[in-house]
């Protein structure tokens, strides 16, 4: 059965790999599954047929036969469960990898998204200048602990897993802020993720959609 995912017709990030469909593309490339992409506009995302797949009107979605999924964590977990390459075979290592998937999305990503909101959508507010350092401190508090856990290791728990895929995807959102560069081991960790052939293929596919047309 053909796998179809949805992605922005024109991504707000201009193809920098921050749109969440990049995470799903990366996972599909890691497990060697071909897929098709249905591009949707912001208006289309709120249309009834898209809302029937994603009740909150966002991207990406995942369709395979009669199965429809939304939320990147759910989609990546489904792929990791169905195909070899993203979860260890050992039971305990597998459980730990899944734990890191949850940690990436539930513990590390929220303060990073808060920083994005503060920098982009609240920059014109009169209280923005006072709030921004507090938001950055919350991000650093998470990164302090993550950096301490990672240490000199290549990946979070032994071999690369879906936990690393999601964690790298989350940390990539910090690149423009400069905060990631304060943590040498985390910056190197993200670079290792970006160097994986599967990531490069997924990133280039997302970039191709958003590349400026030749004049």
C-alpha cells in the first residue's frame, strides 16, 4: 500500500527543515519506505477533508490504506514499530528509546517552542524584553540536563534510534537562537543527525518543495 503524507504547499520556514513533515520524511528514509506527498495550503488545512484526518488542521498526516495518523510522534512510532531501523530489538533498550521519544516531544520541545513564540510572535509586546531572558533560561535548564546525560556519547542510548531522530529534530529549532552553540556536545550531536544519509534525503525532499523558482 502506498504511504502518503501531507506537507505545507509553502513552508513558513522556507525549506530549512523545521516543518514537522521533515521528521516524518527522515523516519521514512531511515526505514527505507517509499512515500508520496500531498501538498496542502493553509486554507486547505482547515477544509473538512483534511480535518477528517487531522482534527486540529495541521501537518503532517500519514495515510496508508485505511489507516490515517496525525502527530509526528505517533507517526514516527508507528514506522518504528512496523519496520526495522528505528528501535532496538532488545526489550529494555527498545523501552528506553521510546522513553526518549516522549522526552523529546514532552520535556525538551515545549520550552523551545515557547522561545520561538517569544522571539517571533511576541517581539512587539511591551513586556517582551523582560520575558525573553526567562524563556531562554527555561530552555537552558533543559539543555543543561540533556547535555549532562549525553556527555561524550554519539547518541542518547547506544545506537541511533527514533528517540534521537525526534530529539535532533527538536534541537534544530534552536539553531537560529544561538543557544545550541553554547553546548558543544549537543551541537555535535545535532550535526551527526544531520549527516545521516536518511536525514539528508528527507531534508532535500522538503527543500525541493520550497526552493525559489528560477527566474
